[in-house]
């Protein structure tokens, strides 16, 4: 079953949320801090968390990387198959 009830969907959504969390924190830290002590860590974590929540909500609209493709397997190709082509 595809969609939000599929483990692959949640795995892809979690990966996307973690990446978005890191990107949002990096963007926040990079805009206002010169040294490590200048970082407002609470605000940076808040920005990252908001980014992760938005990523999960957007994932509910659809994740292209979570779509499964069905591939039919008909066995190995034999020399007779090549002759019949």
C-alpha cells in the first residue's frame, strides 16, 4: 500500500525533515553569527524545528522519492530468447 501508511514514505519524509532541520539551522546561524558565542541557539533550534514541521506537512502532499515502481521479472535471458527477437 502506497501513501502515508507505507514505511518507505515515512522513511523518506524523515530524511527530508532532518535535512531541512539542518539547512534551516545553518541558514539562521550563518546570517547573524560571527563567532560561536554569538549564536542564539534557542532561535536556531526553533528555526530548524519549524523547517522540519513544514517538511513533514509538505511530505503529506506527496514525496516523489517515496513512489514505488513495480518491475516485472521474467527470469534470465537465454540464448533462445535472443534468437526469437
